[in-house]
């Protein structure tokens, strides 16, 4: 495991442009300087994770953290979560569900499928940004496992 927060790339799968911008803004505002790669749908994220180039030396001793929305076009977050948990290489990827869905059955499904944390995006701007700021601050101290990456699969680096 690595405990250096600079060796963690944050992957964000979020189709809503406004929510994505708010997440990025709050993470940066909380002092998170990690590389962030955003995906607009679950399929692009999955393609990135499954890409053949995941053994690049650029990512030696590198970890990932995934912020995953549930409701996305194409492959939704629950399907991405299912696939990650059954993949030998990615099943230890730390996953934080970050979504507007607050249905208790949905929350239970996410934890059953193996997410590490579930955060509901509040509709109130102040509450939502406060939650994200707390999340951003915790990223600087949370250790994540080393996971081999891949490049060039539709993610947008920020």
C-alpha cells in the first residue's frame, strides 16, 4: 500500500457536467492536487480499466481511487461496480459511490457489491460542497493499494 497521496490518481465517473465541475472544484478547493481523470459514462471508465496498456512504468507504485456515479448512460455505476469486484486486477480498487440516489435498497446494493463508501449528493449547494470538501481532505490521508493503470481510453485528465 502507498500512503503518499500524490501517488493516487482519482478517477471520476460522472455524466452530469455541473456535478462533475462541482466535484472537481471542491476537491481542488480542499487542497487535493492529485491527478484526476474524468469519464462521462461507465463504458468509457470500464474500457480504461480494461485497456491493454495498464502496465506502463509511469504508474509504478501508483494507486487509484474511484468516485462513481450510479445513474449514467450506457453502463451504469452498479454494473461498473459489479464488474470491478469480479475482476482479479481491479477488485481492490477503493470505490466511493457519489450519487443523487438515496434509495435505501440502492445504498444496500452498493455496499453488498463492495463499494467502500456511499455519499449522497445533496440538492443544497452548501451541503453538497461541504460533503465534497470533507471527502477531499480525507483523500490526503487515506492509503490506497497499488493498482496497475492504462492510458488512452476516453478519460479526460484535469
